[in-house]
C-alpha cells in the first residue's frame, strides 16, 4: 500500500480507534506517543487532520502515524497499513478516561 492509497482508504479516526470524547468540532484522544493524563489530541470531524493541543503540532494521517511509531520512513509507515488490511484488525485501542 502506498501513501496515496492510505489517504484514500483511512482516516486518523480509523487509526486511533474509539475517541474518548466527541466535541462539536471534532474528537479528543490521549496522545499515543506520550504519557497523556488528560486528552490533548484533537481530531477533526472528518478524521482528516489532528492537532496536539499541548505542543501545537498538527498534521494529516501520515504525520500522525509517523509520530506514533517514531519514524518518517514511508516504508515503515505504509507497513502499518499493510498489516491491518491483511489481518483485518484495528490499529490501536484508545485509553479510557479515569
């Protein structure tokens, strides 16, 4: 699977799974790449973009996956999606609010 196919078939919502909270302008998650005691990752309603409210970084699905797995290597990013389509499993489970 290539980057274009990934963007056509998946959203940030698909990658992150069930949100912790739905807001009028999007969804809130805990950031998967850090110890996030309070939800600080905002995802747009359509799932096309995200914004880390704690540090101001933002981006699209590819940027999100790169941040989550800690690399900008497109082969490794694409491999994340290859394994899902082959195994028909989800990516991540959201952490619940305590």
